[in-house]
C-alpha cells in the first residue's frame, strides 16, 4: 500500500543586527589619524557592498541540520511515503530504530498543475553522510529539499537570470557570467526532483532494491514522468555522489545520466572498481553521460590534484562516455556548494539532457493550451495518470542509446 500526503511550503526568515560604534570625544592626533583611516576603509567596504563579506561566511552545519520547514517557493514539494518490503525500519543517530515507510520529497515544476499534458524527466538525489546519520525521518528527504534548498535553486534557474544574491555571493564574476550565458543560450526547463533517504555503506545492492524496485515504480505510476532511461538521472552529495555513480553503473538500463557533487572517493575507494566492472553493461544499455563538479577548497576534491576522481573521469572518457567537469572557486565541502554553485550547475545540466532528448523524440511537442481554471477542473488524481507507453524497463531500454553518444 502506498500512502501519500501533501505538505505546504512555509517561509523561513532571518533578521540582521546592526551595530553602532561610539568614539571618545578627546583623542590625540595620531589616534584621530588612525581612526580616520579605519573609517575610510570601512566606508569603502560598505560602498562596495559589505554583504559580500557576510556572504562568504558559510552557515554552520548544526544550524542547517536543525531545520525541517520548507521555504515558500514556486516549486512546491509533495511528501509521500512509499511502502517498502526492503526496509521495514532504519537506524538514526544514537542507534534509534525508525520504523517505515520513510518520507520521500517530490519537488514538482512550478506549472505542474497547470500544464497538465506535459511530462517530465526525473532526477533522484541522494544525500551525504550527515543525511543518513540523522536518520530517514529528519535527515533523509530533508537533505535536499530543506537543507540544500533545491526548490529555491529551481526557482532561480527558471527565472532565466542569476545574480550574486542567488548564490549568497558564493560565486565568482566569471562563474556567474558562465551561468547566465548557459541560461541565455539554452534556457532551463523544469524537471521533477526526488529527494530521498539513502543509507551509508559501499554495498548499494540492498538499497537498489528499494530505489529501483519500489521508489521509481511509485514515482512513474503517480506522476507525469517519461518512464525511460533517457529521462532519468541520479546524483548525490559527497558519499551520496559515490553511491550514485555505483548505482547507475550497476543499473544502466534504468539511468542514462549520473552525477557527483563533491564525490568522496576517499571514503568510498571501491567506486572506480564497481564502475569498471560494469563498463560493458553500460555500453550495452546505450551509455551513461556524467556530470562531475567539485570545488577548489573541497576536502574531497581528488580531481584537481590528479587523484582518484581525476583517474575515474579519464577512464570514463576513455571508454567513450561524455563527462562534464566543473571546479568552482567558492565554497568548501558541504551545504554551501550544494545550495549554490554545484547545486545550480547540476540541476541545469540534467535539465539540459532531458530537454535535448524530448526534442529529439518529439515529446511534449504541440501540447494543447489549457487555462488555469480548465486545468483545475479537468485534472484527475495523479495516481490515475498512465505512464507514456514504453517497453519494460529491464528489456525495452537495453540499447536505447543517448543521442550522439556512439
């Protein structure tokens, strides 16, 4: 049995404190000169936008992980619980056993209830170690939907133009120009994003039964997806990135796209080996395109120093698979990256792949125009919608190649 409940987004607000400095009335001339210099420098910094300094301070993880409320965004979140025979329960911090079914957060396009004939590709997001440490109720689906502010990232990309404020100043001028050039030349199109719990560990075989055997069929049955490998991607943060690469390698008939944000191959050194063992299987399924991003100050960055991640990327390319790599100047390891440069780049990249495939296959072309009132009147329960006709996942998608890959 599947249980589904809706959750309304709520707005979170923050306040700023202003400080005043009072100087003594009688000062020596050298002191006055020094104070004038300090005030001059302070004035220049304020005139240059002092928020730049504040934006560079990364928020403590403890404060981020204490949050459970959704931001009020145009892209809204549905909270569903998928009944599982694989995981009856799971452990949280302190060894507490948490009973299932676990929440899954489905982040929907802003016009999902209006454009009722449109279908979407789906990106599955796996959290990092701090996500599973906090357990499936607090740290699971909440990792991306709340802690990483993914719905807000989708709002930003859909606007078509990004500003430093969208990144809380955690972006260089050159990188911001790059983002806006992308959006101008090839605008972002919405996709469905699924944020869900994932357990720790390098052996993903048990989790694959849950994700592929239970969650994905639920999403395809209850939402207007395009149930085809060419419209399905998997990505993750840190340890979740390593798991995403391994899961996609073991299930290339399910995922045509995979990514890794700040991929932790130090804690998961088995990832390249798992990928290498499945190269022929990936080719038989039609190939996988990869999106890898990291940061100069990322402690897990083994790309810039020619380490494990660099070697894995070179092996992927040598096998004939497309790999896009971006190394950002801002943010160290953690939520700052997933909220800002890395998170924005990843969502844009997956959107671009789904958009390209939809155009090539003629999907979502010449859709009827439906006004809001008519759409609301004619919309049936999501569960009654039938997926696009396609062959069984385990057979029909084998050999469905990515456009221009081979």
